[in-house]
C-alpha cells in the first residue's frame, strides 16, 4: 500500500467508528424506519473499500 492508500484506510476506519456510533443511537431511538439498515449497508460498503485497498 502506498501512502495515499494508507491515509484513505485511516479515514475510512474513522468513518466506520462514526457510523457505529450512529448505528447504536439509531437502534436505541428508532424514529426513522430503515435508518438502521441504511447505516449497516454504509458500514459494509466502507469495509469492502478498506479490504480492496489492502489487497492492492
């Protein structure tokens, strides 16, 4: 991995951390239907991108 990819992975990990906090809040307070699913899908997409960057 080059320097740019490492930085991108670091940013994506921070995003996952933020999304996990949002997910916990969304589970406690289910105001919007589908919000939990949306956040879980976003987390999955970010994790896939991290794996793709690590593989390159």
